[in-house]
């Protein structure tokens, strides 16, 4: 069985499913891949043939004082992702990805959300400092308007459904936006079903702006560009391929076959467009890179690189601006992470075609998108040597160190991903923390896991025992790469809100298979 002909052959061990999914067999339009699920016999566009697109920006429906009200409705619809092909998606306001929020620090956003999907949903603002009741705890379900009968969860989370604060039809999410300018995103977080629901389209940008950032001479407006990178695979009938045990997403969670390790596909989408082509002016652009993939990691590069200087100038990460810019040849980005970079296309001759590549990919996943450089344009932007002032959390002030080991176990016919030996349970707390405390959290594993903490941004303290930080690690983070056999220590201050929150692996299949844990701030 070759990679391009791989098939899913059911869950590990006991043949609980035995199904063979129809999308894997010999396809010749995707090139070789890296163990990814291959799209079926559906025409994929030539790379860089489709125009780059920005998701629509959502406007408030109304405003009152310092609060803006937004209306979002999630529903099943069709999108033309592949030219001439209709693909069923789960869309926020009907688009894939969902609309971009552009909010100001200090103005509260109330997102009135209506669930017209056939399944429960949960919205989480990733990177948001959000009160617990609006954070999208995995069992704080927003049930479908059409009604819902709780079905038995037959896998690892049996009996745990309906533990949270459940609403039906509509509910409000309130985001205070009392945080610095940053590139956040929102996505579905339904217990056990986050992987397939994000895969179907439930993800969007959420940009926080503030005066500090506005005052800097960085590229703005049309030259401030969200870039959501994700991989997908398509079935022969044009539907999104995802090997759910129950494709209706109503009963049994989980995936079949090798997707246990994390689902990857052979088609790269940038803002929902397969391998787009972006006509840029010869000027500086700010690219807000977001890895919204379920489990794929990328090392992003430019080909060709500019004749002089670094291809990228890194100016920000998950939690906003860095203290100073860093020149970078490549950006390593794991699921859930964001990196804001400046690329000066003015350094390329007009007409140059620059491919944004992924050196961790292979064949169709080794290329992400293309920039076509236009005429040199007026550009009064610059990247100041000092971007912001960053407080460094002091390890000497940490009141304790907690250690977390992430590992996969095979249990009675399926995999369970555990943190310190326990699969996620809504009523177990892995850490009880006093509000305001600084702690050191250490993570270890023998395999890759993007670690994500809700509520409290952190700073990388040590990686593999070294306090010399990699450029990707220097800013405020909410997600970080945990690499095999390389202990990751982070410093985190649990301020802001009290309550029960989760931290988890942001490989969404690992998360759905229980690699998640509660922490409680009191
Ligand atoms: Cu982006 Cu708890 O997730
Ligand atoms: Cu989050
Ligand atoms: Cu993981």
C-alpha cells in the first residue's frame, strides 16, 4: 500500500468500525504527500490560479455606549471552494472562513449567536481574556434551534455530555476586549467534535486594535492582511473529507484509522481559497499568519528570498507586538499559533512571483500561496526598532512549578490522549490556582503537541532546558510548540478572571480524544 493509496481501515484493534472511506484511493491530481488524506477524484485548481481573498469584516448590528453588538448565525450551506464544485460547510454567517471581527481595545463585543446547525456548537475566542461563562467551555453547548436529543456518547467521554451551561437556539458571548492589540481567532470548541466542526469551516479571525499599535508606522488598511492557513481534503463528490466514525456528528465521536494522530489533507487553503495568488504592490505588507489547521505544522518560507535582508520581519505573535522586530528566514507555526510578519515586496523587481512555501510539506502541501509583485508603490511605512514594552515574567516570582506529561494510550479499541495519565473529564481539576499567582508549567512528551492555555497568556521560559529563546518564543503566547523529548517550560500569570478553564493540545484530533485538562482560578 503506497502513501497515495492509503486507506483508513478502521479503529485500532477491535474492529469497532471496519469501514473504508471512499476518498483515499489513487488520485493523481494532488501530488505526493506526507501521510495526508488524499482528495478523491475531484478537480483541484492549478496552484496559484485563484485570486487571494480576505474574509468579510463583520460590522456591529448596533452599538450602545462602549458596547458593540454583533449577530452571528451558524448554519449549513454550500461554498465554492474548488472552482465549479459545491462543498457543504458549517459556516458562521455562511462563509468559510467566518467573518473577521475588527475590534478596539476597551470596547466590549457582545456576539449574539444563533445555532442553525444540526449539531451543538460552542464558540471559543482563542487568545481572548474572557470571563469563564463566555469562554466556550467544551460542554457549554449552544444546542440547535431545531432541538436536540442528547445522544449517548459511546466512546471515551461517556456520560459527560450536558455538564456545562447549556443554551438552546441563541446565546450571547461577551468579550470585554481589555487586552492589547493582537491577532486572535475564534472557532468551534464542542466537546469531542471540535476537529470535524472546525474542519467544516467554523473558524474566523478576531483582530484587536489599540492606540499603541495605531501609533506605529506599520502597514495598515489594505496592506494589513489576515492569512489563515489550513489543509483540507475533498471527497470525489466535492464534500470535505473527514473520517468521522459518525459523519452526522450526532452520536459517536472520534475518527477512524491514522487520523487518530491528527487529520491532515492534501489541499492547502489560505482564507478558504486553494493555493491563492495575491497581486501585491511593491510595498511593505503586514501578514497575520494563523495556522488554523487541525494538526498540520508548517515552516513558512519565501521563494525566492529577497536579494538583501531577511524575508520576514517578525513583529508580533499570539499575544500581540514583540518588544522589537526580529529578522527571520522562516517561521515555524503549529496549530493555533499566530505570527505577524512584515514582508517588503518593494525589495523585489516588479513582476516577480514569490511562492510562500512550507518546508515541512511535501508535494501539494509544500506550497501555500503565491505573491505577484506589482509596480513599486508609495510607502511611508517602516518597522521601528522598538515596537512595544514587554514585561518579562520573573521566574523567581513563580510560586510553584507544575509538570504535565502528554501521552497517547491505546484502550479497548481506540486511542485516548492523556495529560498526566488522565483523559479529560469535566469534573477533574488538574491545577487549582490563586488568582494573580505566577507559576511555571512544564510540558513533556515523546511526540508533537501544540500546547494551548485558555485565559492567561504565557511566556516561554525554557525550551529543552535552555533559556535562550527561539524567535518564535519571545513574545506573549497562548499556544506553543511542544516538540518530542524537548521539555517546554512556560511562565504564566493567572490574572484577569476566576473560574474553570481548559488547557489542551491544539491538535484537534488529540483534543477530541481527551488531551485536555481543567484549571481552576480562585
Ligand atoms: Cu483554539 Cu481551546 O482552543
Ligand atoms: Cu483558546
Ligand atoms: Cu497532541
